[in-house]
C-alpha cells in the first residue's frame, strides 16, 4: 500500500508523464513536463527507488558540490503535483524521469499505485518520434489510445501499432488493463535535425495537451524559443543546397498529403483555438525569448548541428500520424490541417502511430 503524507485531496487529477530516452526524440516530451513543473511550481512528493529500476552503468549518477559538500543525484522518476487555478481549479500529477533499465512491469505497477491513491481520472503520456516531416511546417501531433470507447469519445486514434515498444507503450497498456483511461500524445520531430532541444515540438505537445484536458497552459518563452529554433535551422538548411532541396521535397509531400484534408471541420477547430486564446491570459506569452538554448556547449555553436546530407538522412515510410492544428499565434505558417506526413518511429509501441517500416530507436 502506498501512503502519501502531506499530499492534500486532489481535484479532478490528471497524471501527465514523460520519460527521457527511446520515446523522447529531441527531448521534446520530457521538456514539456519540465515546463509544466516549472511554470506551475510543482512540488515533488515522491520518487521511485533508483536501485530498483536503473542500471547505473547506463544511466550514471552525477556528483555535485553543495556548499562544499559532495552530493550525488541518482537517476530516477519523480512525481510532483500542481494545482491549476481559475474558475474550475484542478490538479495535475506530473511524472518525469528516465526510461527504466529493468523491471518495467513493477515500475508501471508502482506508478499506477500512486495514480490509484491520488484518485487520478486519466493518464496522459507524452512522447516524441523521428519523422519525415519538414521543420518549416507545424509539428504533427497524434493522440492515440488502446481504449476504443476513449478513442471515440475524445476523437483519438485507436492504436494498431505492432513492433518494438518503449516504456510509453508499456505504461499505456498497463493503464488499459487496470481500467485507467490513458492517452499518448506523440510529436513528430524532423529526423534531419533531431538534436535536443526542440522547443517547436515541445510547444506542439503542450498545445495538444491543452486541448485534450481543456486547460490553459502558460507557455512562457516557448513560442519565442520555437521561432528562434526554426530561424536557426532555416539558416543551416540554406547553407547546404542538398539539404535545402531535401527540405523542399518534404514540404511538397506534406502539402500534397494535407490538401484533401483541409476540411471545414479542421478550419473550425483552428478558429475555435484562436478564439480561446485571443484575449491573452497566462497562456498568451509574447515576451522576447533568450535564444541561448541553441548553444552547443561542447562546440560553442549557437545553432543546432548541421543536418546530414539528404542521402544520409533516409526517407523511411510509415502510416501518417494525425496532426494537431498549431496555434496561429505561435509559429509562422500555422493553421495545420488534420493530415500528417509519414513518420519514422523513434521508439514506437502500442501507443504510437502505425509505422510498419521502423528503423529502430531514434536516439539515446
């Protein structure tokens, strides 16, 4: 039995989880949960025992000095809780950690134990995969579930994926078997610029999460960071004619695939998003962002590393991931129709879009 002391009774709690590793291309998913924790000042109330789930030769602990005293930070998964105010306050249970090295079933059971004790109503797991998607277009975000009823009521895809999976897929299936509603949101990250961070993909995940749980999320400087990221990648692409040509090919394929899907329903959804945001508020952040996040400290660069040649990048195929319209205020060229380009799986699992031709993990 998990006993939680000091945690008040929660209001309509939703658990939002992300894990560094195989299912976190560009660190987009884990950065999204970190953003929620930072913006809403989350308080950590529990941490899983690192000794039970991690191989320390794979995920090494780090040593740091605290007032001259040496201390160790162990790789683990932590849970925090935030209360979101407003007319209808509610609580979020944030789960942020590293994909475990072992004992995945016990890991998921422990998280579900916390969810049960806290009265969690739904679990939302964030992930990111590498896809054949151009960086110049809105980031495709697909919402998938293993629950046919949930897919129908929340306008989600019912997953049909078969193949290797990560902790995102295992946790979603564990939730389904435990009778806990669970949804996975996947952002597609351009495979030719997969180095973290990717604020544009993080922003897309938060926008889709906002729509899913009907909650206004303060975005801080993410919108400005996303613009700066895109400008940096634009400049890199323009310096290499082969990369520029490859990006153009992806753009044409994306636009052609989306043209038949530009329905009145998609336009209506985009207009509703605009109306929800037009009055500003905590989610309407237009402050100038610091572009220092683009710096690669090992090389001194202030832009992402140079994308590979087109022939090196590859053009893996897979079923399309359902895209979420980007907020028109956030990025240039927003207003995405619900179609999406073919995606390359960065981890996959029963919660990821169907990707029959997957080359394996994206990174990590």
